């Protein structure tokens, strides 16, 4: 296999990293503070704020195209276009790069807030009332929903080959997940850590769902009972789910 040496970069991560130099054959590989792969921008500190800034830019451009190209403002058409063309920019691989800070969450949410203002009917309502009128979840709640679905699929064996031991059940209670230990503050914002605490707050009938379809239906009901404004952020990247 032939490697393109010009496109290869070394990304040094960790405070105690000795930052060794590497080479392919006789050529040294250049180091970089960040690397983009499959549209994912990762820096040496695993800070996703840059990604949280780029995603809304693309989504807003798409939303602008929809607004200029479509004269109808009926909810069915606008919701279909936004969910198909705009929202993927905000949710592609979001379990990996999910926002860690409240300011980043608000930047993402602002795009969907703008989309609801395009729809005839609830355009004069507040964002919270518009979501209820349109039967939509906030992006914050959708990320939580995505975390739960990914965890359920993993526990059912869908991703075993891709990541052995990422999530494991406790011995005493098969409905509970083991909480890992970590030294770095940033680790608690990773999917494999944040989803465990939230998972423990799900109702028993949701966790015990026999299939993914049943799980999604019961999860929608549970999240629907979670009032969005009660999802608070006492610390960056952490959620307190008072409604579950």
C-alpha cells in the first residue's frame, strides 16, 4: 500500500507527551496541533469548540438556501427539508464531538431556533412553545436521545467488534452500567462516561425494551415527559435530568 506522506500529520496528545518525531521511510512527518478526518476536526486538547462553530456555519448556509428556494412556509415541507438537509450538519457523529460547553450548545440550538421561525403558524411563539407546537425535541434533547440509542445498540451487541468493553453491565444489577474512573476532567465529557449516569435515570420499562424499535418508542415517551428547560448545566458538558 502506498501512503501519501504529504497528507500525514502527527497529533501529540496529553500533557506528558514526549512529542517524539516520526517518519515514513526517510521523510519526517510534520506535527500539527489539530487534524481533520472524515469531516471531524480534532485538536490536541480534544476541545470540540471548533467543530461546534463549523457545524452551524454549514447548517445556516443550507437553511438560507431553503429559505431562498422555497416559497411555501407550510410546516410539513419546511420540517422535511430541514430534517433532511440542515440537521445532519448539526448531528453527524455528534456522539463523538458533542458540545462540552453551554455556549457551544447555544450556538447549535440557535440554528434550529431560526428554522422554527420560517414555519407559518408558530413563528411568533417562543422557541420552547414552537417546539411543543411542532412536536420537536431541542437539539440538546436529541443528542441525549442519540446517546441512549447508541448505548442500547451497543449493549445488544451491534458494536462489539468496533469497541470491546466500552460499556459493561454491573454484576449485581443487569440494568446498570459500570461507571469508569478517570483522572482528567475532560474525560467525563466523553460519550462512554456521560451516557452511563443518564442511562441510570431511565425508567425500567425503557431499559428492558426487547428491541430497538420498542426502545425508541418508549424513549420518546420518556423524553417527551422531560421538560426541556429543566435540563440544566451546572458544569460544562454535564446534564441534570430532573424529569427522569
